[in-house]
C-alpha cells in the first residue's frame, strides 16, 4: 500500500515547460500527476515517460513503485504505454 507521508515535491521547471504535470516522491514511491483540462493522449504519455527517465537519471532515483494520477480522460493507448512501463494509473476526483 502506498504511504503518502514524507512526500517531497520535485520542481520540474528545469525539465519541462508544462505547468500541468506535478511530481513527488518518497523512499518507496514516485508519483506524477496531470491536472490539465484536456484529454491525456498517447503523445503526452510518451513525453511523461521521457520526463520520468530524465528525472531518474538526474536524481539517481531507484523507486520501483510508480504512480500516475489524473483527473480528466486518459487515452487507452496512453494508459497501456504507462502500465507497460510500470506505472499504476489512477483517477482522482
């Protein structure tokens, strides 16, 4: 079970210009969320994976649990891509 205590926010200004993606982590989990108003498409999923790989390399991260939280519609292709790479996708109300 995911424990959301001691989550540390990562400032993404140096990595992306998008203001709708947020990232936080603790010793067990790496979490990303999308709070945009538009549907999250396959190209967004690929960009998110690229961003995640860059963050893992830059900060030498080793968290195995990866979560993706979203409020709006998630394209089925994007969801499949994220889940194949180990993300657990969840909708947030």
